[in-house]
C-alpha cells in the first residue's frame, strides 16, 4: 500500500484525538468521582439512579416523619404517666375517704385536693407538641378540656380525628389518641369522688371501682401508645438499614470505581505518550533530509 | 541520412519533458496539504519515430527515435472511492448533527444529580409530607409554596431551554439551505470552466479536484446523486430533481410552518424531502425527538399539576374554605406556563390540607397529595359536589374516605348506588360491580374493594365510633355526594418518578446511540479518507525521488545537447583542415 505523509498526519491526529477524548472522559470521572455524569453515559443506570434518588429522598422524609411522630408519642406518654399518678393519688384519697374514722370536715378537705387533681388532669390532657394540643383530635387549637370552676371542667372539646404518620412506603401509623377515650373515665371517676367527699359521707365502693376502671383504661391507652413508640423505634431501625442498602445500590450505580478508572487513565496516558513518541520519530525524517 | 542537427532536437524535447516533470513535481509538493488535491502525473510518450512507412522513405534502417513528447497531465483519482466518501460523509453528518442536538438536550436534564428536575420533584413531595405531619406549621406551609414554585420554575426553565434548541435548529435549517445553494452555485460555475477546458482536449485537473471537494461538502448536508456528462460537466440530483445541471443551479428555500418551524422546499414551492444527511437529521430531530421531549415535559407538568389540584381543590384551607387550584397553566403550553397560584403563595393558610372545616390538625389531604409520589392514578370527589368537606362522606365525623389504593381504573366518573348493605359502583362507560359492605369496627380502617373495576377505596373511622354497614351505604349513596372520579397521572399509568426517569432514559439512550453511530461512522470515513490519501495524496518522499530522477534526466538531456554541440564543432570548425 502506498503510504503518504497525509495518511501519517491523519492517522496520528485520529489516534491522538481518540486517546485524548477517552482520557478526558476518564478525567471527568476522576474529578467528579461519578461514573454517570450525563444521561447518555449509561441510560439504564441513569434511569435507575434517578428513581433511587427519589426513593432515598422519600426514606429521608420517612425518617423525619418518624422523629416527629416519636416526639408526639413521647409527649402523649408523659401526659398519660402524669395523669396515672394523679389517679393513683385519687385512689389513695378514696380509700382513706372510705374509712369511717375520718370526720366530714376531713373529707371536705380531701375534696379540695380532688378538685386540684381534676384540674391537673385537665391540664395534663392539654399537653402540647409543637404548639398543638395532642389530645384534641384535629382541633389542635382547642384544649380538650378547660377548667370551668374549682374542680369543674368542660365536656370534651376535641374531635375524633385520626392523625396518620407516614413511616414507610405503604406503611402508615395512627399517632393520635382522642382525649375523651383516655381521660373522660378518669375525670368522671374523679368528679364522682369529689362529690362523694364533698357530701361528707363515706366514699362509695362504686367510686373506687370507677377509679380503678379509669386507671385500667389509662394503662390500656398507655400500653397502646407504648406499642406505637416501639413500632416507631423499629421502623427507624429498619429505615436506617433500608437507607444504607439503597445508598450502597446508588453508589454502585453512580460512583466511579476509582482504582479501575485511575488504572485505565494511566494506561491511556501511556498509550498517548507512546503515540507522541512514535509520531515524533516518524514525522521528523524525510528523504529530503538526506538529499544534498 | 538524418541531419546532424537532428540530435539537438531530441535533446531539446528531453529538456522540455524533464522540465515539465519537475514543474509537475513542484506543483504536487506545493499542493501537498491542499484539501481535496489529487497528485498529478505527466504522461510521457516516445515521439513518433522516423521514418514513416512510405514508398519515398529513405533507404536507411528505421525507425529512428525522435525524442519524447508530453502527452497529458493527469490526476490520480479513484472515482468509486469518491462516491463512497460522499455517501459515508453524508451519514456522518447526519449522526453528528443529531448527536450535537442531543448533547444540548442532555445538558437540560443533568441527571443523576441533585440539581436536576428529579431532585426538585423529590423535595416537592417531601414538602407535602412535612405539612401532613404538622398541618399547623407556618414554616411547613411556606416551604411547600417555595417547593411548588421551584418545581414550576424548573419545568418552565427546561421548557424554555427545549424551545431555544428548537429555535437553534430552525436557524441551522436556514444555514444548511444557504450552504446547499452556495455549493450548488459554485459547482455550476466550475462546470462551466471545466467544460471550456475539456473541449480543448486538456485535463482540468485542479478544477475537477475543487468540484469533488465541493461535492463532498454538499453530501455532508444532503445526499446527492451525481451524473457525469461527456463534456466533463456533472448533474447533481437531490431526490431525483436537478440541483445543478450544466452551468445552472436551482435554488432551495425555507418555508415557515404554522408553528414557526422551517421546512426546506424548492424555491418554486415544490416539496423537498431529503432522504438522509445533516439537514434531514435536524428536521427529524426537531419534529420527532424534540417534539416528543417537549410533549413529555408537558405531560409531566400536567400530570403533577392536575393530580395535585384535583385533591387540593377537595381539601379545606385554614380559613374554612374549599381549596383553590394550586397550579395554573395554559393548556397550549403546559410546561412553559406552569405557575403556582399567587394567592396561595401570598397566604399559605390557603393551602387546603384538611378534609373538613374546623380541623386545623387535619393534614390528610396533604398526605393524599404526598401519596401521589408513588401513585399511578388517583381518585377524587366530583368538583363542586364534595368541594367543602373534601373526602368527608358524612355529615358527622364518623367516616372519611381516606385514600385510594386503586391500580388499573381508567379515567372516568363513578357513581355509588345501593341499599341495605349492598353497594354498587357504576362507571361512566357502564362498568359496574356490587359488593356487600360489612359493618365498620370502631377505630379501624376498612377497604371497599371493587376488584373487577380496579378500584379500592380505603375508609377510616374516627376512633371510638363504629358505623353500621347500612348507614355507610346510606352515606355513600346520598345524592350529590355519591360520585368519585378516577384518573391516571400519566398515560400509560406510571408514577411521576418513573415518567421522569423514563424521559431521562430516553434522552440518554438516543444520545448514546448517536454517539456510538457517529463514532462508527467516523471510523468508516477515516478509513476511506486514508484510502483516498493513499491513492491521490502527495508523497513527499516520492516527489523527492522523482525530483532527483527528473533532475538527472534534465542534466543528461543538457549533456546530450553539449555532446551534439561538440560533434558539430568537430564537423564545422575542425573538419577539412588537413594540410592547412
């Protein structure tokens, strides 16, 4: 085959250009540390990466939702624990109030304390989380109970709205408890106790049973809330491992395999330098150099 | 007997020939780097010998050589190779043009990254979840309006960028048509010059080279068919019609379509459809690929906006009013005109995330909108009917239509009817299914599953209050509240993330295909270029060898003349002097 200078220039240029373009794409991968820098780099992987990024963003959001729900559930638990103590105290008062050795005035003094207890329960029921009443259903701007007089509270002012926390894809959880289901039996039993004591008579056995019932009801609600707190904790743990595995998947798709990219880059560099060296040798000389 | 001066003439012809050879070598060396130049060769032939066969020929032995003649100066060219170069250059031009436009589109969708539309979309859905988790938070509401505006702005920007690419292609179409016209005029001019040289019997080598160079440039824009005429001129045909015939060039023009797009046509208005080449790549990309990207961006914007609006309009805002549309757009250019309702931006209390009035802690509608992220279709009450109260199916607080887990339902309006505990759902197209509704236990959610219709409705009760099946059926079939609509976000049904990543994938696939094809085509063209360079290219070594050879020939010819001169000196001046 006839070889002309033009051919040597052409092929040299092509070889250098193709090596340089490969080197520049390697350099891009090294500097961005990404395997995928534009949709055409690997369309199928880019497609998966775009979807995975949305999944990860959503998982991150679920994490925030779980944190908020946990805060809310903790606040509910605290309020209920405090009310539990109040009922315990009422129970003690009721038992001593059922003792015939007390005078009527003693009982009336105790009634004063029960009034305080009723007001405390109403206050605890008015617990807030991030500025919202948590035991009022959807009526978060309205306290579930307001104190209307000494030892007297209003009827339940909230509703039965169910607050749902989204804690995973297709996984949501109720994080609200309506105030009346938790506190109404306690308030009813306490006001019964108050009127018993106020009358100066012995505390009725029915009142003690009612207090016991109210405590049981509260404990049932607390254990329900506790179960939710547990589930939130579990969700948080499984969310963390889901996030880790998805991040690993995304990294596998997106991130450049640095050792292999750098090895490849230095291979190309060697090729590039070899091309330059050979070209310099071939192009330097011509017959003209030897003709006098 | 030949004349003693005969040898001088032979020497002179050799001198002339050697000089011509050296001149041509010089011309080759001079044009070694001229694009399209073919090396030239001097065709030498021995001059007609003496004597001619005739009765009056001399009695000498014959024939006697009379020197050398320069027959012609020709160029070394492979016409078949030219044809291949033209065809393959055309294909390369086609892929290159396409690849260039696709790389511009890719720049608009810089995925995977946080700065692309995908990231904005994720943040938008997340913002709804934040409101669902804390509907009373002003910060969350403001953040949502910000994210909604960011989404609209991003989609606007992408639409504008795609529009700029379209404008750019139209400008290129004009340029290419102008290029074709310019090249055609130049080829026609060369045809005239070539014709004039050819009729004299000479070879217009350099003019032919120039014409082939122009043809190669032309075929990169539009594929041509070339017919060579006996007088050396060529006819260039585009799709069977003469672009150049003899010294005449026909003009192309552009026609502006109804949408402002430019189409190439013949200047007389006749349709012109290039079968391949860069011009076709540009118009095809504009009319097929770019149009599809633009319409998909529109679909993406509309799917998200419509679904968000449908659910949002059925919510109740913090002031107790029915929700307004969150997004506005013009149907003719959805992506370009997508905007957020400024009243809501100004007052985020107007975000209607509750399902009934006086429920500030209710973010269930925000939750439903957030659920659109992984939904392929959605269901909502009929506008104007359940406007206030949204999904609230009852007058009390006992049951709420919470969410829709529907999969395959086609877009249409559905109506509830029935009595007792039997509930019938009938679609606009006559599809119907009757199910038996069980009593709702208190504190649980319940799903009404119309499996044959592809719809399942999730109801939730408020805590502590159950609802009998018959009451539920009465609620659901109450006139004026007994319709729901189903719609798909996209066609075919898919999630927003799937739709967007599908669009990005499509752009990426087209881009990588164009890159690969362009690179392959480049290899083919390179190989052909090398073969042309091998055949027609100037080799400086070869020319140097030739120069040495021709120089020697020249020197030898001069020496012949000197020898002849000495011979004549002997004859004329030194002959017959014996005894003088």
